[in-house]
């Protein structure tokens, strides 16, 4: 089998927004009657003008930073002209990296499960077109039915380099991307059709074929497998693969030559004169960074720098929730960070899984209380129970009568002298048990750990 | 300067009648002559725009437009769908 | 009652003191418009008066160029393409007028989609010059100029992309004000060349256009390119103005003579007059202007495909055929500019033409800002020629393109510019324009008001 090269253009709807990218229509278009979620802007009426959704820039910036991409200080919107009935202006407002334009961000990367790095060339904002329906089949329908409810929904497009070399890698890319997106609240899995991929596949160094509009990671894999074998068959028969655009047929699971829309060459890009350039200031980047807490890699590095071992660091950095708590504890009481890392990677991780916990409390003072008294909590079950209390938002107060080791030693000596006659002839174990009974009564079960330690010391001394 | 009226009208999705053709060709020719002077200029790296100063972005707050008003503008509807040409 | 020669200022004053009623005013303009329109063709749509006397404008009806959206009133852009288009919303400028108690008198004729300098390129026939009906009014705001000049409206809105307010004002002997780019919202102005154009005002006096300007100026959340300009009155008594000789030299002998004559009068009235021989980029202004305008126009006008609105196509072999057939309804000037714009933006030519035109624009702006520093305004003729006979520019399109040479500068630089009558040749007037720095609209209005008072070209005006 010859080598294949796969590059992806992933379109993601910014489902966390309340309005469209360039107008104030609701972003919640799913399930609404046709053409009820529209205005002069998103239907391209004469004289209407786009206005940029501020939050869309911030959300896109979040994704860009999560993908380790560099934002441009100034980026531009462009018009990309092609005629099609789902595109009300017959141009799409998008961003472009040529012709004097700059997209939102460039040169990021994403690491696959197998450790391979996939380069991300650029990330930009653009608008979704409307949707076309047909009565019966597209082939036999006498007219099309157009719904502009989706028209103008904010998308980001993530363009990778052709760095993937198997269908599995492409699937892994989409899956990992989906996780990263959900890290910043963009849960594409909850919104049908909110992640759509254009897949570029070339076999054995041949021309690249673009398969448009593949939805979801599993279909991406299937479409590439199909395309790989189609191109391989052609290659083996000596037929040249031509550069073309194909469509993915989800039902039949094949790609088909697509006709209709115009091709790349004549998009006639030009700057959108109605939208001033987008400026990404340092303070905006800082604000967004604070909201997302950096990439997994950043988090991992920080943990390692703190002296946390690799295993714990890996576990904590992979979950933003855990890492946030770690950071807060570190700020609250730096000396607790090692213990915090342990508890986060073990007990708290266990609880998150066990009770399907979505978020951890903002307030870490309860957790700090647990960590500070960790040594005197008698057993592991109690630790877990206290942690659960904290996660559930209950107040955590550890109110053991705590005693210093020095005090205990004095008390132990006193008890021994008071009971000297009774214990002098007992063997060590019995002696220990007898004294322990008195001590527990006096200091409480919760101090057992310390009592055991101290009693052992004392008995060893006087043996 | 190389352009054919035929190719440009096709790219622009414009049908041009026989009667118009000569007049349009004359106009395109006249506009084309104006462009020739641009040869003397060095092209820039970045597009120049008359950008306004200050904040120009919109808050993410929904405002509903009466969509019935837009349905009234549409040429032909079926239910609330806009009827368009077949796309095959 | 006869309101011939009345300025808006006078009308408002007489309504205020009770000697005129708003109903009488509206009745006068409506009746006169019905009577004269068959000759002058100033209006595409005329509305029966139905005003309520309220607000600063007392319910007075105003003429609106037919490329400015008016809710419920058809807005054609003088094109077959929008012959039956009725906007579902008001342009921001129109709603501002309504808020001040204004109403719509009618929609004025124009060059189709504002493309033209003569008023001849209208699908509804050419507008005729009230000064001599065999001659053009100038364009593209031809109907607005004719209506004001012929007392068919007290004042009118137009739009100015490369001189479209000032040219017809000059040809019909009235005042035409092109504000700074962005000073009046473009939301609802049907776009021809977004980065160049602005809504402008045509009136009988500088004071009249200022009254209206103050009502509709200001930043609009629906137009991201809009700005707030300072609306405070400027205190200037002896303006310092700069004459660019290379501009004057482009004019015909008649224009030149009248223009220099006006300079003499201004100088003896205390104006400080300075001269600069050459604006080094004079020869490039039209190239930059037409390249940018055609490029923007070709994408702006992509949306007219007969699918959502516009001419319905009864039979088409496929969707491309449908769109092409619908788009055949554009007139020849519009088709030519769309095609030129398509050419300019096509692959391989974008850098050759479009980016260079933008660069030129930047250089022109810099040079202008340099030469104007230290002066209140630049003073040059508005049109290099007097009105020509209807039909002449249709024969030779170069005449019309060349006529823009003195008006495009403020559009390229975003400057405010105002044309006032400064001389008289036979039945026609020679217009002179004052151009200022962007956002210094009140300054050019002040300079023009002083000059108007000094020159007294139209002694019959009553204000
Ligand atoms: Zn909308």
C-alpha cells in the first residue's frame, strides 16, 4: 500500500454564542420553522450591513489558543464570491490569508494519541450559509426550497497541514479536537451538524481530492477509507487521479463527484469594506487565557516545574477542572501542592468518575481544610467522605481535638505510670492494646493515627 | 490588458444581449484604460482600509426581527420556504 | 401660496411663527412635483402628503434618493432589477429623519445603482436639468438635485460615492454636501462602493444642509464604519483656503474663468488664499477610484439573482441559467462595472490592480493630509465642465468618467466636501467645492457658509 496524505478543514459552529456572527438573530436555529430566524442582514437584503459579534472573536480566540496557534494582531474579513442559492449575498464573509489579508490565528498544532504532531495552518471565522431542501429527491425535484435560519451562524474553520497518513489518524484528530472544544464549552456532540469536515486526500503523491461536508469523526474515517481505495484502484489501473471536489454520501457511504458549485480558482476574494479589521490586543489574549487556562501542554509543563511527578502531572493536566483546583490550592497554600496533586489524581479523579461530576467547586477552602488536616483524618474512607462533601458544596470543617505529639507523649507517660502495675507483666501487643484503649477514650478515635505513632515511640523507648 | 467580454460576462453570471454588447464593450474599454496607470505603483503587503477608531463590535444579545416582513419580500414561497431554482 | 426659492430654514421659521402650516408646505411641494415630474423626471415614486406636524422638522416631507431604503416604500435604485422591491426596514438616516418629525416626499431618480455622473443611466429615463431640460443634471443623485433646484422638494438626501451629490448640485446650481466617510450611517443605503460612499444632502443653502446633517449624523451600531464627528459650531471669520492649481487646470476655460473670478471675490472679502501648483497624484485619482469602486460593486451586486427578490425568471434550464437570466435586467453601465470589477478581482489580477489601487489610495490620503495642514479647506472647482446635452456621454463613456476627476478625491480620503454655486455661465452655474480633513465637517460647512454669503451667486434665493 502506498502512502496517503490527509489534510482537514474542520468547520465548527460556535455553539456557545447567543447570536449569529454578523447580525443579532438568535443562534438557536435548530428545529425552528423555516425562515423564522432571519433579518435583513442574514438574508442579504439590499442596504443591510454586517456587524461583528464580539463574543465570537473571543470564542474563536479560545480555540486558537487551545490549539497552540498564534493570533494575528490585526486580521481582516474577506468576501469570497460564488453563486449558490443558499448564499444570500452570493458571497460568503470569511477570512483569508492571502491578498493582503490575515486570518485570526496561524501556525498551531495538535498532538495525536500516537504522539504525532499535526500542524494547524490557520484558524479563521466565517459565516454558515442557509440550507436547501428538496421535495422527494434532489434529482427529480422541480424546484429547491430554501431556509435561511442557519444563514450567518458563526463558524470557525481550522485548516490543518496534510500531516495525517491514515484514516485512523484523521479520526483521532477529529476526536481529540472535539475534546479540546468541549474543554472550552463548545460541546459539538450536543448539536447535530455542528462539526463538518472537508477532507483532502491524496494517494501515492497524486493530486489531492477534496471530499466536502463530512459530519463527525467516524464518517471522516469512513470517507477517507473509501477515497483511499478509490484512488488506489485508479492508481493500480494507471488512471490519473484528477484534482476535484467530491461529496460524501452518508447513506451510501461513498464519495461522489460533485457538480454545481464553483471551483476554487474564481472566488474573487476581496476585503469586506463594511467590517473594520479585527484587532486582538494583548489584554484580550490575557483575558481569554485566564478563561481557558492554557493548553494541556502548558498545564503539564507547569506541574512538572512544580516538582509533581510525570504520572500525576499527566493525569491532572488532562482535565482542566483538576488543574484549576490545583492552581487555586497552590495559590491558597503553596506547601499543600504536592498533597493536592496526589488527592486530585487519585481520590478526586475517582469521585468525578464515580458520580459523573461535571464541575468542581470554585471555592477551595474546604479542600484546603481537608488537606491541612490530612494526617489526623483516621482512615481513607473518611478522607473520601470529606472530599465528597466538598465537591457537593457542603461546608467542610474538621473538628477533631487535635493534640500535639509532645502533649501526647507526656500523657502517655502519665498513663503508663498510673497503670504500671497492670501492664508491667503483659507482653508487648497486649500492653499496646491496653494503653491504646485508654488513649482512644481520652483523645478520640480521630486521633488514632497520631496516637499509634506516638505510643509506638514511647514503648520502644522504655522497652 | 487581456479580457474577453464573453468570459467576463460568464464569470459575472450576466447575460448580455446583442444590442448591448457594443455599448458595454466600449464602457469596459474606457474603464480598462483607467487601470493601466496602476502599473507604476508598487503593490502593498496589506490591504488598506479607512478603519474607524474605537470599539466596533456588537454584544452577543439576540434581537428578533419580524421575519414575516422578509417573507413578504420574497418572490415566491412554499409554506415559509423560499422557492428557488433546482440546483442540479 | 408659492414657496419657490424658499429655503428649509425659512420654511421652518415661518411655520414656527405661524405664517405657514406644515400641511400647506407639503401640499405645495407635492402639487408642484406632480406637475413638473413629467418634464424633469426627478421622482421615481411620489407619495401623497400625510404628515403629522411634529418634531424639529414639523412633519415636512423630504425627497430621498431611491437607493436609500424606506420601509414600505419601493426602493428601486433606478434599476429594473429592483423595480418592485419594497424594503422591510428603514435606512438609519431615514429613521433619524422620522424621529425629528420628517417624512418621505418621494423617491428620486438616479443613475442605476448610483453608477454615473450624469443622471442618464436610469432604467426610468434620464433626469432633466431644471436650468435647461435638454441638458443633464449630473449624477448620480440626479433626481434629488433636480427636485431641490426646481422647488419640487425643500431639501433632499442623496449619496456620494465619487461626487454623486456634488456633481448634480453643481450642474443644477444648488448646494451639495458630502460628509466625512462614516459621519452618516450607511445602514440601508444600497451599496455600490462601500468604502467610498456616504449619504449626502442636497439643499438650497449651506445652512439648510447643516440643519439636516446635524439631525442624521452620528455613530450607528448597525454600521461598523460609522463615526461620531464633532457637531459644534466652528468659530472662523477669515478662512484660510488652499487652491490646487493642477485641479483647476483640468477644467474648461469657462469653468476656470468663473472659478478664478470667485477667488478674487473671496480674497477681497478677507479670505486667506494660498496656492499649490500640483497635487502629485492627480493623474492617478481616477484609476484608484474606478478600480476600488468596480471591485466593490461587482461583489455588492452579486446578490441580485432573482431568487429572493427582483425579476422572476419563468423558464430556465438550470440554476445558473436562472441567475444569468435574472441578472440580464441590469442596465449596460452596471453590467460594464460589474464585469470590470470581476476582472480586477480575478486570480492573477488582484495584485496587479486592486492592491495597487488601495496603495494609491493610501498615498493620496497622505499627500492630501500633508498639503491641507495649516488651512481650513482646499478650494477647487466641483466639475471640470458645464452640463452636457443628454445623450452625449452615452456616445462616449469617457466623457462621463473623466468628469469625476475633481470629485473623487474626498471619497478616496474620507474627507467632507461641499459644493456651492460660485459662478454663472449662461443659464448654468459653476460649482466650487471646499474640502476638509476627515471628521472636520463643521469646519467646511462654516467656510462654505462664509463663501456663500460673500459670493451671493443665486440672488433669487430667499432665506
Ligand atoms: Zn439575521
